[in-house]
C-alpha cells in the first residue's frame, strides 16, 4: 500500500494553540493523593509535591491543567479545601465513592501549577451548588483584598490573588450520573446567569459551558444548541469529552477512533455556528475539548463500588499499550487539525488515573506508552497548522465504516523554517509506503524521524520495565530531491522533523 500527503506552507488552518496540550487533575483515585501530592515521598518538597512527578509533567510539555474535576466537582465545596489543614473536614465523595480528606485544595493546586509552569483551568460546582458559590469562589481566588473572602485567602497565607482566567461552568451536566444533572434548558439558564454574574466581577474571564459528555449521548446536538441559545453571548467555549477503548479484538475500529472525534468536532462546530446564525451574532464559539483519552472505562464500570469509601484508592490505573499510544497520537493529530476551532484541549487525566504518568507510593514515577506521542507532539508542533491533503487507501472498520489508512497533520514555523509532520498508519496488518513532496519548503532536509511501533501491540511500560515502549529512530526515512519517503509499519505513529 502507498499513501501521499500534499502540503503547502501557504495553506494555513490556524496557529498552534499551546492550550491544546492541556491536561486534567481530578480528585479521583490517586491522581492528587499519591500522584502530584505525596508528603513524605523522598522526592517531595516542603509543600508535599512530588518532585519526580513534577519533572515528568514538565517533560510531557503540558501547558494548562483543569482542576478539581470532573464528576468530583459537582459535589465539591471549595471552602473545604482551604485554610489550616487540621481544620478541614473529611467528606464523602459520592462521584467516586471515596473519602476526601481535603488535605489538598485550591491554594495547594495553585502552588503546584506554578511549579509545573501550567495555566490553571478551574471548574466550578454547578451540580449541588449555584451562582452564589461560584461568585464566592471567584472572590476568594481572584480579588486582591479588602473583602471578606479575599481577606480570608490572605489570612490563609496567599497574599496575591491567583488571577485565574479560565473557568468551566460545571461538568458534564448532560449526564444522568452527574450530581445535579439537568435538562439542557435548566443548565443553559444556570450557565448563562452564572456567566453574567461572574462577568459583572471580571469581564475578561474565559468561560466554558458544558457540552456533551460524548457524541453518543442521546441529547447530543440538541444539548449544545439549547445551552448555547441561552448562553451564546456570555460564554467563550462549549466543552466536548471523548474516551475510546479497544472493544474485544476490533483493533481496526480502535485505531480509527479519531474518525469519531473528527466527526464530533465538526458536528459541535456546525451546531454552535447554527445558533450563532440564528442569533445573527458575529461571535464564534470555540471548543474546549477538556477531557479526551484512551480509557478502559468498561473495566471501571463493571465494578459497582469502585472506591468503596476508602481514601485515594487505585481507580482506572490503566496500563497503556503500544496500540493505545498510537491511538492517542492520532487523537492529538485530530485535535491539532481542528486548531481553528479547538483552541483548548485537556488529556484526562495526568497522573495514575487514566494517565500518561504513573507513580507508586514511596516508589518511582514513570512514563506510560501514551506519554511519548503527547510529549513529542507538544514539543515539536510549532507555528501554524497546515491544511493538508491525504491520498491513501481506505479500509473498512466495524465501528466507523470506510476510513483512510493514514491520519496526519503538519505544522510549520516560518520563523525557524521548521516543518513537523505527524502521521499514523491505522492499518493493523499492512505497512504503508508514505511520501510527501516538500517543494514548497525550499531545500528542507530531515533533522529527525521518530517511530512508535512494535511487533507486540500490547506491550506496556511497567514499574519493573519503564522503558519497554519508547519511540525510536525511524529505520526507513529519506529525503531525496524534494520528496520525503518512509515505510510506516502497521499500527504505527511517526513524526518527521524537517528544516
Ligand atoms: O475523567 C474521568 C471522568 O470522566 C470525569 O470525572 C468525568 O467528567 C468524565 O465522565
């Protein structure tokens, strides 16, 4: 099989938005406790923040982190997590059926975010709570001083306001599993009035309204339309969430997961633009794809009481394989390809729970297979995303019908002359002879070519063998004249850097 890519530096989609390399820290399982926060761990600092995890977070290239949930936030009282630790209440967390000690909260997260050099994206509870609590949280977090709640923050040892700019108005309010689940009209009104109130305090906030928890939700489409009919002028983003997993042995469908994500994005854009048209608005609503990943959710759901009312249990500590890493690489390709409208994205989650980084209590931290395509894409996708054309064979999948075997995106930084091409071969059995004409880029030569592939698609990194799955140098890539050629093994992710 052979496949060709047509690229031209003049055909630009949009700049690479650094916020597309976001992540997510939820009070779920061991993401916070035993993940980013483990007082007493040999690498932890005086704030109890794990140094080995922080180092890996920086290496991953994460730019923004959503916090504190997720389903967790819909029953969360932010006040529980501030002030002297010994005075903080222990609570039941109904979302994950665990015990929440509240030893880690807003101010600890902001300290961690500063050390990790990431922008915070804060979620508010619009499940069990409402507009007043949202206003209170904003006052505590962002007001300089001289009011009850801002002075309380100062009393808690945080003299400077946090200046948090981006806020999520609730989480997955379309899902019946969500505490305080609402109809689209109920949520649309609440989101609109909360946004209006928050903007009375701070007009420049960036606000995210909840979209659908997945494209397969029965309310998908009408949910977005109704929510935006109420809130269009008051919010900046509509969220989207998507998780994928291998079903049985249907590797071909799993490798084509990004076809579903691509369609999801196009459908949300169409719906948002339709509402904009009916309102005769010149404003554009962007997508915050603030939860996405490969997640073996069916394994978690098969356990009726996952947390069993314990503190920070092991939840969804999926051990990711080569195959999962190829899919994650292709989901990132899709997000980047839509950079004109997907301007924020958060891989869910960051450490231990559904995550690229794993850590053990008192033990080491290591990179899972999915760490690698994320880190390489975050580091090398620079400048502008290019609008490319793919000419490749197709294959028929059970879940997504006929799909191209190649999934690709390219970025070009005109200032440095650096071109990066990311490509996935979705074919589970056949290699693809790949080529692309680089005429538009002058005398570009290959500076690096990296391949993530393996004879064993189910190989994974473990504590004992943390580097079993790592990217290696592409064995077969060349540039002859102005043509880049490479053989892409079955089920593989590749990155070519040229200058
Ligand atoms: O990331 C895990 C969970 O997935 C989040 O809490 C929720 O928003 C989604 O359903």
